[in-house]
């Protein structure tokens, strides 16, 4: 039940999957809004929340990856090879971006002259000095990588919905990650 089986990722992996999906959605939506907001006290507060959620998301992704290597995987023997290959590519891109974007956000924070706080509990040692020219570049990179994450997230979601509603989940792809039996 907690670990994966031949037909399911298991409860823990499903929990990680859906919590991370919600966090990614919220972070991207908040980040895109922040990108277009004029600086104000309200924006500063939202940035603080965005940073805390970003550090929590990064921690969750690392725990998810540890669990992924520990957990049993469902069988792909009946899934067409093309679906399996594309799925692996999309998952790798998602994981890389979910790790890179928070790290890049840390670089953005440091170059802006601020400390990087993990969950508001402690500050990381500064790895980059304040550099406002680089700050503007990092801000744009952060935004465009978030758009790339959004695009990849949409591909992933579309594939899941395709398997569920168009293909009738004949390979059990949707059921593997669903809490409903």
C-alpha cells in the first residue's frame, strides 16, 4: 500500500506527486504575478512567501527523488515504447527544472543583496555577492525557466488526461497515480 506495486506507485509516491503538483502550480502562478507587479510592501510579502514555498518545494522534490529510488515501480510492459520514452524525457525535464528553478531563485536572491532563508528557519551561506546587473538577468532567467516548467507541466498533465479520458486508461497510467481504486 505505501510502496509501489506492479499496478500502482503506492501511497507515498502518490502523496508526493500530488502535493508537488499543487506546489508547482501555486509557485508558477505566484511567480508570474510577481514578475509583473510593481515593487511594493505587498510584493515584498508575496516574495517572502514565494521563497518559503520554493524552498519547501525543493526539499519535497529531493525527498520525492529519494523515495523514487527506494520505491518499487509499476510495470510498463504493456505501455507502448514511445509513451514510455516520452514520459521519461518529460519526467527528467520536470525534475531538472523543479531543482534548477529554486537554485536559480537563490542566485537571484543573493545577487539582489538578500539572504537565502530555508523555510524561514536558517540562512544559507552566501555563495554569490550582490550584483544588481546580474540580478536583472537572473530575474529574467527565473521567469523564463518558470514558463518552461509550465509548458512541461502542461505536457505532463495533458498526457495524464489523454490516458484517462481519450485512451480510457487502457494501460492503467492514470490509475497508477490516482488515490481512487
